[in-house]
C-alpha cells in the first residue's frame, strides 16, 4: 500500500486559482439583491420578470450540475472549467450591458450555466491534486471558505459599487477574475479526464435538467406561496422525471451519472448530511434576515453587516479544523460540529425583540458547527468516489447543497408560517380593518406594511402582536433545526463510527489522462 504523494507549492498555488471562480459564483448568488431598485428603474421589468432575473441564475446552476460533472470527467476537468470561465466572463459583460429585462434574464441564465461548469470542476480538480487526506481536507476548507466569503461579500461589494457606478457594474467583477483564471489555469492546474469514449446521454441531460429545475422551482414557490396547486404539481412532476432519469442511468451503456457512487455508505450518508446541513442553514438564515430588517429595523446593508460575524466565524473553522482534528475520525468531527450547531440553534430560541446580540451569538455558534460538518461531509463524499468519478461525485454534492437549501426554505418556511399565523388570532386583530388584518396574518412583512397604514396606537399594537408571533415562529424553527441536527449527529456517529479516512491505496496518485495531447500542467 503506497503512501499518498504530498501536494507541493504548485498544487497550493493552483488551489488559490480554484478559489477565485468559487468566490465569484457564490458572490453572483447574492450581489443582485441591492441592484433591484436601479435595474427596475432602467429596464422596467414586470413582477414576473423581476423574479426570474433574481432566481434564474441559481436555477440554472442547480439544473446543470450533474451534466457538467459528467462532461468534465469526459472532456477534461480543467478544459471544462476554462470553457466555463470564458462563458462566465462574456455573460458577465452582456449582463452588465443589458438593455431589456428579457436580455438580463437570458444573460443571467448563461451565467448560471457557466457557474455550473465551474463548481464541480473546481472540486474534482481538488480531488485530483490533493491525494493526502489531511491536505485534501484543508483544500476543501479553503474551497468552502471562498464560497462562504463570496456569499457574504456579494451584498457589501455590490453596495459599494452602486455608490459610484450603475447597477450593471456589479456583474463586471467577474471579468478580471475569469481572465486571471484563463491566464494562470493552464500553467498551475493539472488536467484529468476518464477514458469514456461512448456518446453523451443527451436524453439523460434533458431528464436531469427538467427534474432538478422542477423540484427546485417547485419547493421555492411552495416556500413563498404555500401549498398551492401549481408548485405542488411542478414538484411532483420533477420527482417523477427524476425517477425516469435514475431508471435510464441504470440501463444506459454510457450513464450520465454513475449510480455505483450510491453503493457506498460513506457517500450516501455524507450526501444526506449535506442536504440537511444546508437546509437548516438556509432556513434559519431566512428567518434571521427577517428579524434583522423587520423586528430590529436594520436596512438591507446593515442586515448584511450583522451577518458578517457568522461568516467570519465559519472561515477559521473551515481552514483550521482539518489540521486540529487530523487524528479524529471524520464521523466524530461531523457529529461534534452538528452538536455545536444545535447549541447555536438553542441560543436563538431565546431571542427577543431587543436581544440582537443573542441572535448574532447564536448564528455564530451555529455556523461554526455547520462549517465543520460541511468540510468533513464534502471531503467524505468526494473522497469516497474513485478519482475517475470525482466530477460526478462533486456534482452530486453541489446538487445536494442546492436541493438542501431549497428544501430547507420550503419546509422550515412552512413551519414558521404556520406558527406565525396561529399567533395572529382574530382576537388580537380586533378593530383592525379587514384588508390590513388579512395582510398582517400572511407575514410579518405584511404586518409591517399594514401597521404603516394605521395611525396611532392601532398600528403600534398590530406591529407588536405581529413581532411576538414572528418571534414564536423563529423559536419553533430554531428548535426544529436543533432536533434535526442532533438526530443527524446520532445517525452519523452510529452508521460511520467504524469508518476512517479513505485508504492510502485508494488515494494514491493515478496517471493523469490528458485530452487531445494537452500536457498536464
């Protein structure tokens, strides 16, 4: 059994290059939030068009991940990433120069397709470059840090640019970064592709795209509008198409996704853990954002600043825990991280109107614990796959995170909405006009708008009642999250208690396959 080769300076320099597109992809998920007023004034989109402008980027990333992972395994992971970087740069310029809402929707969709090629490629290249277990965990920690930093910096950088330039300037951030990737990528990054020569399963591509897009769109609509007929039907159709996709992969001679990956318990548990991990994080963040803006009264930019401590807390955890916990079984680190996250959720159950510091402290503890789980969960999933299937494995983990976020928003949003509406009883709304009472029962945002229309004590009383009901919903959602992560911690500790890191033999470097005579850099 050979000893895995240690990564050197070239690999760590390559990792820095890989962190750049990861940073940009996550920034583009959040950078648009502050540009809505400006682009609305210039492009005059309808309400439906505005929703698509905001959402289509994330939808296309989610829908194209599986296809991109398989394509990278076939044509070369570095090659696909460089193609994606070029497309991302071009689409960024087109988005910045959009002259209509339809043009911006299309260009944002192209950015999503490009982002989908970058995400699994970066993770798969990490699997190729770092064969040593501890080094790979550290590299994944850097990768996660860049993703978290991008999501946090998006609104802040966007706000700074909007102080000096027009709304399209937020898209141009990606251009110099992608140019740098195109310049240095071929020199610092290795190439790797499988020896698969069969034709691409284009029917599988369509089934995968339709399935993931339908499920993600459906559950997000359910999170926003409740269990209405259309999103439920779309979600069910997505699940059925997903079943057809899985069946096709079983019988296909050249499957888009190697279902053999799911024969490994380490891979399966890690993927499920990532779904839950992202779900509770996104669900709680949704309620925390409402608390900051509608209870505490922060502006969107101030709310973004209050979330920075959470992100900052996750960064050292993601970077340092692989070294600190190098002699501890990964399953135990994952379980411990989830227990720490549960403590953070427990703190949030005690948040009141004037206890902003407790919310910040709770989210910091929560995010630190979930970051530890995310690093080791991602490492376990990618490390469980053989190197030649790293692209597909990376695509599955990225898709798990996307689906986890959507499901977390839908399920926890539904729980919170039910608790909030139960707290807004007719007795509490006595004397409130029917229209205002209806709006107040729907959401805290509706209650704030209704209170603004009411003069004097009536508006103050309505707002107080709504905030109390919202705090009840925040407490219940936090409690549900705490129970969910504790149960997941127990499952991981039991099912994976005898599972160590991948063997040295499994991680030993393999000869690199190079497409079309391109020399591995």
